[in-house]
């Protein structure tokens, strides 16, 4: 167990270092950030995230006691894995279009909109799993203080989803204007 603790600490320090490096590049060396760089960063981040989720699933299966609560948490983790894989695929498509200088194409609008919708689905999944866990607690003789489990994750997923939906609408309007300008030239 001590090994797992130190492994998590090392991973957290590496993530913090990576985030600081990206912030530094975006602030002082923006010219070094191109579509290829972003593609590689996103690919690394999602691969890392995917592996962490996979390891957590394997570890939970090893110690699972098959209670209803554990099954709900396991199902939530599996759903998250599917959603984040889908986000990764759509993000890759967006970055490939950026790399190929395909900016004002309808596919980018659809990819951005779809990613925003997935974040809203993630918020819904988080809310429903909290609700089911509280219902199980009440049904299993827990206190009848029926509190839906909420945290900032739901709020963050909703905000990200809505911001991406707004960006997709702006992109949709930009594509319309771009197409009109192409016709008038």
C-alpha cells in the first residue's frame, strides 16, 4: 500500500510539472505550440488518463466485494472510460483538421458540439450515480438524510459542456460567414 501511495505522489508531481510547462509555453513561447504539439500533448494526456482509469478498474476488481454500491461505482468508472475515449477520438479529429488547415468546416462544429454534449453526459452520469448511491444508503438502513452526492465535478462538467457548446455555435456562425464570403469572391 505504501508503494501505491508513493506512485500516486510521483504521478501527481509529474502532472503538476507538465501543467506548469504547458502554461509556461502558452504564456512565453506560444510560437512553439502548433497543431502537432497539441496533438501529441492530447494523445499523451488521454493515454495517461486511460491507463489510470484501467488500473483503477483492475484494482477495484481485485478488492471488489460485489456490493450494490461497488457495482454502481464500477459501472460509473466504465461509463467514464467510454466517454473519455470518445472525447479523445473527437479531439484527435479536431486537431487533425487544425493540422491540415481545415478550420471553417462543418466537421469541426460537429466535433466541438459532440464533445460538449459528452461533458454534459458526464455530469448526468455523476449526478445519477450519486442519487443511486444515496437511494441504496437509505434502502440499506442508513440515515434517512437523503442527500444527493454532489461535488464540484458535476459543476465543472456542466460548465465545460456549456462553454464547448457555445464555442460550437460560434464556430457554426463563423463557417456560415466564411462560406458566404467564399461565394461573394
